[in-house]
């Protein structure tokens, strides 16, 4: 298994830097396989969402679709796969204009660890990801 950093996935997805995109594409398309998958950590998932939304103007729906694609690609092993899948479902069920995919991931990780709720000052995360407002 090969660990993948956010910038490798971002270059592969965006194809915006010819040299780095070519290297990332070669790695992902020819060197990774189901026997030697690329490992995507939760930190990379969160960073990738941030990079794609902030630098490449990806919408929250596009981010959810990208994460689903990564989850459905056998040559990738995503850390806590079931939690990421549940977070995507949570995001789709929530008010998508209010909260983002990462808010849903934060709440889902906490729930998976036995938390009764996740507190926040972010009203959008309350409405969109089911967090609880700390007041």
C-alpha cells in the first residue's frame, strides 16, 4: 500500500500542472492496483475537500461526488470507509446550502466514536450536519 498526500490527488483530479499531473496520473493509473492500493487518510479527505472547494471552486455536491468516486475505485483504500460513506449520506440528507461535506464528516466521525452529539458555534453545521449549537 502507498500513502497518498492531498497534493497528489489534487493534481490528478485537477490536471492543472502538467509535470505534477503527469506523475500523479502515472502513479494512480499504472502503479496502484487492488493488490497495492493508494491509502487515503481522513486528513487527506478533509484537506482534499478544502483544496477543491477553495482553489478550484468545486461545489459541495461535486465534492460529495468526488469522494464517492474515490470510495468506489478499488485501487484506493480510504481510512474509515464506512464512516466516510455515512458522512456523504448525512451531507446529502442535510441542508447542503448550510453545511459542507467536512462538517458532515466531523459529525459522523464523532458519532462513530460513541459521541451523543457534536457541539459547534457554526449555525450552518447545526442546520446542515446535525451538530448541536453550543450556547
